[in-house]
């Protein structure tokens, strides 16, 4: 009997003990969350016992925790027992042509300048063999393999590289960290794993696009990226295309671990369904993202363009443990209609001579609410720590709101902290100036907004930046005049 | 006739500013509009360009035979109306190059032309840069942000050169320019002059008119053109000020 089967056997024999009887062959777990569901998920994925135990520990802690209410977002209470926590990765219904796809979606794709091939891939239209993404991915994988870079799905990593997962899983975001991180730890479905060996500079942007079976990682995604000494990697998450999902609640966890002299650059474009113009529907996005600058002279840089979701609760953070380590956070968060975003960062300075830089650009339109929440914490040992924060808000119209909640804790008097904040409106004279040069109102807003967000967009990899620019314009379409 | 303004009246909020303006401009002509502060010169320019805050209460404006008020502001620009602003606006993070690229291609689109590719655009830009002696480093910076007064004005003329309008309205483009810059700007305007386009220069100083020689000079006072003449009128104003005109107007 293989080891996996042994685990399975162990589990199935325990089943009765818990008085729960569900067919393991089932593609889907019944609604609700219990210890048995956690066991079911783990068994379905043939996980080793240590991982099951880890999940169970998380679940038990989660049960005792309370959903946080401090964020400046309002939504009707989530019923955690009304959610299905496991369903087998389903093949999306294959369509035969783009004419079967919602024309609204196609229009959006065209405005974003997404190629036909890419449109097909995103909407699940069968793609012909010549441009089969699997073959692209295979070439890609072999290039990475030669360098010793591991880049695979999380489940695959659990099987192939258990020692790495066991060592680093939860090392940056412990299961006790917060309510949603605990929930994710108990029930995470899948995600990405990436390891860059000592001294290796990853020669290409890593993106889930190239990862086979990236589809359907589900609502509880788990990502772990490790850069060994002197390694470098740039990672892209998400895409500018609108992402629809039947799951309303998303609670992902991303952990970054940078050793001595290593650098991790993590870029996100989040464009989940924001709900309709009246604020109906839309994804709740409660994400925990954190990077640990473990080694001296390590660097972690977060760049995010947040345009989607009905509710965004997200604070990509850096723990600057190594001396001379550096953390960066560049963010553009756009809210329109009834969207609510509470996003920002935490920079925890532990090591000496650590530096952090925060550039946050909020844009609110419609009846949306956009909050920046940031913490800069200089610990006792962190002499000569430096932080620079720039938090800007741009308002469009007078029915939206922009808020900033900066928290600064300084325990070492040698710290130098600079904080700048501005709030501005798109001026009518700016718009008129553009109009007078033949630039229509939509294009004028796009131009002004992209100019405003430029410092952040500049941080994105080239092609991504161009798409992100279009995305910003699209998100704000119809929000003036 | 390129521009025909008849009995134009306009107000902002409750305040009546233009009180019946009549003005005819033919292709190939240069008209100067002078007049005391607050007389309505910039307002006239804004109304022609289509600024929303102003409400036209009376009158008609034909541009190349078409009712100007039928066009959206951006379409007026595409139809060939250019306004060099008295106070050019700052747009952070947007370079003049990027701004002009957008403008040029939007206008081309309006005219049913394909967008200029990067090479063609650059070529056009180089040519026009020479004309107004403007440095590329300035054009790469955020539009008007931190520009000196003179740089802003020169940048306006650069944009005018780029867009090759039919009717240019220069609102006090000379103020804030040193003598050398004034000559350069005037040179730029003159070299763009042709029998197919027209220029309206709003100015307080006869000096500019030594370089951009007008065919007609008009004096605007309390929202009306109260006197028109040739370039000699500008010299007379320079020497005598506006009081005699105000007195004349009061008598009417
Ligand atoms: N938004 C506004 N609200 C109220 N009054 C206005 C507004 N804009 C212009 N005005 C008034 O209209 C009148 C004409 O202003 P305008 O700017 O057209 O004068 P101008 O002839 O260009 O003056 P200057 O030579 O000083 O540039 C002034 O009295 C001005 O205060
Ligand atoms: Mg004026």
C-alpha cells in the first residue's frame, strides 16, 4: 500500500468517529465548515498527516476567533456555514467560439487590447493546438528547471518538495495571524509555489499564466515564494481581464521569504467582479499578504493595482528583519460605484538600517469608499531605520469618500520618518484643457488618472503597465460628466 | 468667412459678461483684441472654445459656416479651434509629449485619419520643437508642472504648432515672456501663418503687435467691442490708455 493510501485509510477509518459520513468519491464537499470538512479536503488532496494536523490546528483556532470589524468596510454578515469549501477542479464548459461568450465581456476585452487567443483562453474557448498553452508552459518549465527554479502548483509542491513546504508554510503568516488567514490555513485549495535557489536571478517574470492547472485554484488560494541567498524573482499575479467567479468570498494568503541579499518583486493586478452599478453582487476579497526580509540586505517590493471586488481588505506587508533590508509598497486602488476598499501596508522595522517606502494612490469615484491604512513600526533594535510614505487620494465627484489611517510607532529615536498626504479632485480646468486639445472627456480622465498613478504604474513590468493603464481608464468609464 | 460672431451674449452664474459681441474673421487675417482687465477677453475665448461654466444667452457664432455651438468642446478643437491659455493648466505625471500624442491622434481620429506611429510623431515633434526653440527635456516633464511663466507660454505655442489649427486664439501669450522669448514665440506664430488660417491675439501690449502684425485691432470694454481699427489703434492705446475709449463708450 502506498503512503498516500495509508493516509487515506487512516482517514476513512476515523470518519465514523466524527459521525460524519460522506462519500469520498464525491466531487464536492457538503456546505459548511467543520473538522470533518477539513479532513475531507486534506484527504481529497492526499496530503501527509503533518499538513492535515496543521490545517486542523488552524481550524480550531479559527473557531475561537472573531471576524475583524475594524476595517472601514460594510457588508452583510458572511455565513461561513453556507459555503462549499471543496469542489474538485472542474473543467470549464468548453465553448466552441467567442460568439458564445457574453458580448459585454468581449467588449471589455477589446477595450483592454487583449488578443483573441488570450480572450479565448480566459473565457474557456477551446484553443487550437498550435498555440496550446501547455506546450508554452512546458518550454517555460524546462528553462526554469535548468536553473534549479521550482515553480509549480501548491499541491504539487506538497508532494514533490514536502521539506520546503513543511519548513516555510506559515513561517511568514502564522495560522494565528488573523481570522481570514486562519480560515485559509484550514481550507486552502491550491495556489502557487516558487523557490529560487542561491544566487539565481530568475530570467523571466513568473506568472500563474504559465503554470499548468492554474485554473480553478478556487477561493482560498495559497502562495509561497522563497528566494534563497542572492536570488531574484519578479512574480506577477492576476490579470487585467475581468475575473468572474461564483464564489463571493475570497481569502487568499501569500507568503514571501527573502534570504540574505535576495530580492522579491511581487506585482498584482486585481480585477475581480466588483458588483453591478447598484452595488449588487461582487467579490469580497480578504487577502493576507506578507513578506519577510529575513536576511541582511534583502528586499521585498509589493506593487498592486486594485480595481475589482466589491470589498477589498488587503495589506501587503514587509517584516524587515535583516539588517539593511528594504521593503516597498506601491499601490493604486480604484473604487467606483458602490465598491469599498480598505487597503494599505505594514512596514515592521526590526533590523538595523532598514528602509521602507510607501506610495499609495487612491482614486474614488461614484459612491465608493476608499481607505488607506498603513502602519510603520520601528522596533527598539532598528537603529537608523528610515521610512518614506506618500499617500494621495484623488476624488471624482462629490459622493465618494477617501480616508487615510496612518499609524506610526517608533521605539528607536534614531528613526527618520517622512509622511506626506494629499487629497485632490480632478479639476474642471484640467478636463477643459484636455478637451480644448481635442481629447474627449473619457480620454481626458484616463490621461489625468494615469498621470496621477504614474509612479506606481512605473513599477510594473512593461507590458503589464500598458494593460493596467487601460484598465484604470475602463474602471472609471462614465464616472464624470 | 472663417469666424462670424453676431450679437454674442454670455453669462456665468448670474453675472452677464459678454454683452453683444460682433466680430468677423477671414482666413489669412490676424486680429488683435485689447481692452482693460476684466472686460471679457478671456471669457470670449472660453465661450468660443466651449467652456461649460459659461452660458450663451444670445447670438450666434459660425465657424466655417457651421454653428459652433453644435459642437462639443473637443470637437471644436478637432474642427480646428485652438486656444493658447492665459493660465496653462498643470497635469501631474503627464508629459507634454504624451499629452500631444493623445491630442494629435484624437484629432486625426475625428478626421478619419489613422493614428501617427511613433516614428512619424517624433518627426513631427522634432520639426515643431525647432520652430519654437523648445527643449525636449521640457517636453518630457509633467505638463506645465513647475514650468516658469515663460516656459508655459512657449509650450502653448509648441502645442499650437503641433495641432496646426485653423483658428488660433492666443490669450495673453506675451505676458511673462522676456524679449528673446517674445521674438521666438512671435516667430513661431508668424511662420505658421498662412492664407488658410487665422489668428486672434489677446494682448495688453502693443509691443507684441510689432512682431505679430495685426490686420485689425479691436477694443473690448464691458463685454462689447467698442472700437475697431488698424494697428495704429494699438499705438494710440499704448500712448493714451483706455480712458478716452471708456469716455467715448459712456457717451454712446
Ligand atoms: N467664474 C467666474 N465667476 C464670476 N465672475 C467671473 C468668472 N469668470 C470671469 N468672471 C468675471 O468676468 C469678467 C471678465 O473676465 P475675463 O477673464 O474675461 O477678463 P479679461 O478681459 O480676460 O481680463 P484680463 O485682462 O485681466 O485677463 C471679470 O469681471 C471676471 O471677474
Ligand atoms: Mg484674460
